[in-house]
C-alpha cells in the first residue's frame, strides 16, 4: 500500500460564524495523519485525520467531472460533534453505514464479500441481481424495488430511511440524486466503472470497506484477488504461443468492440494473447464496419464476447457474413452470455469487476488449453451449436 504521510496542520475555517467554541477548537487541532492511495484504482483516495474521522475523496465519478467529491466519514459516537462539517464537504456520513441503497449490480458483490447483504434496503431493478445472499434478502421482502436508476423512485427511496445512497453518473449527477440530497440523504458517487485497469476496478471494494468500517477486511479480500490475478498472468506469460483474438459483433451494420486501451483489452493482453486492436488508444469501445473487421480479423484464432449471442445458429441467422471468420467456422467462440443469474442478469457484469482473477483465468483456460488443469470457467463458455 502506498501511504503518504502529510503530518501537516489543517485548519478548517467555516465560512459563516456559526459553531460553538468547542467545535472551532476541534477544527483547529485536527490534522492529517496520513493519506491512503489505492495501488491500482485512480478514482478515489482517503485522508485519515487525528480526530478519527476520514475524508473519502472521489476524483473521477464520470468522464470530465469538474470537481472532486469529498465525504467526511465520522464514527457514530462522534457524529454529533462533527455535524458542522456539512458546510465544507459533500456529505457527513456516520460509519459504519447500517442501511444502504445501491444503484448498480457492480456494487452488489462488495456486500457479499464483506458479508453485509442485510444492509441493503433498496435497489433499482431487483431482477438483475444474481447474488444468492441478496436474493434471499429480496425474497424475504427486506429490499425495496426502486424502479430504474435514471428515474429512481425517490419517494420510495426516502421511505426506506437509508443512511446513504451509493450512486453513479454517466455524464453528471442524475436529477433524482439531487432530490435525495435535498431530503438529507447523502449520495456517495462510485466511479468503479471509470477504471481501465482490471485490478483498479476490483480495488473499489475498499471504498465499501470504508463506508461499512471494514477497511481491513476489504483490503484482505482485494489482496487475495490481486494475488490470484498476478499468478494467472505469470502462468499465461509462459505459454508457448500467443493466439490472435477478435471480439464484439455487429449491431445495425456497426461492429462494436473494445478499444485497445480498454478494460477488456487488458484482460486479453494479460492472458498472453494478441488482441487485434491492441495498438488502438481508445479506452472505450470502437465502432467499425464489417469490412474493416473482416480485413483484420477474418483469420483470428479465437473470438470472445460476441455481444449477447449464445449459439452459432443464432449468430448465423442474424448475419450470414459471420461464417467468413475462421473462429466461427472452427467453433472457437466464447461468450459470457450463457452465465446468468436467476433473473437473467449477466454474472460477467455483476461479479466480473470484483473478480478479475476469474475473468483472467477463464481466458487463460481457453487461450492456452492444458495450462489450467482442473479449472472450471465461471464467465466465458463455448458458444452453443
């Protein structure tokens, strides 16, 4: 862990003259003991203060975010004496959080890993959750359906009396979040989806560890994933061959596939395979013509993640040109669409960001047959006939 000691005195000055002398003394004497920076994640960091409070800073909640969101994490026993901080931060949060609303399935595995499924009280789109523990909570009526994230039912959300809402924004803060904040419910932005490094996404479990006052447990869980990922990468590096890989599929005459600097492309590289667009600098997706993909990818050894297709018959019916690809003819296509939860949610999108070690092992298993003996793939499986 990279921990930088600041050891500098921080004077917290209120803009207004409100606050009693005791509060002002707390502000004047508090100082930063250390700043904790994640090893891989780039979207958050933490300042640990002498007073026992922590400042959680979210620097990249969405592309081009104009500010860093700053939240004061205060132990419940000290919450009353630190309420004044609301004037200088984006939220004062009592920890550990006891009642939480989440808004993305990528947030769910953290509750499962930290054994905190019972803390979830609301979610938009319950059918997409695959976690067995959370599904038990849903079945017992303990988790409220809140609609969809873009039009979150704020009345139902407020009625659940959550301590916080963990939200996300694609290009800014959704209007529903402003309604929640106006009612006194802090909205904490999670930017895990902005990370390009697979281990960077996984390290956001520490974000949840901070909120639930289980930072040590979260760090331990992450380091187990990190160790497994690095071991799989090292194993793959010793493979005798580096197969070529194609990805994506056509949608309305446009072929969508990962950019060369994307999260998905990094997995292929770490699995010691050559992604045919690995030199492309785009960290998002590419939009190409069928002709250009055929020109570069017709002889690719393998094809992964062909959108939502689950069978060769389905692909052939959708687009006859798919048969021009070697990987199609030789039945070397692998999909994550066959790994679904009870409600049809894809495990790759829910569990995958938290368990990049499993994604990498899946790819190593298929790219280098025999290298991972006895391993059973979790996400990627052969396309059905």
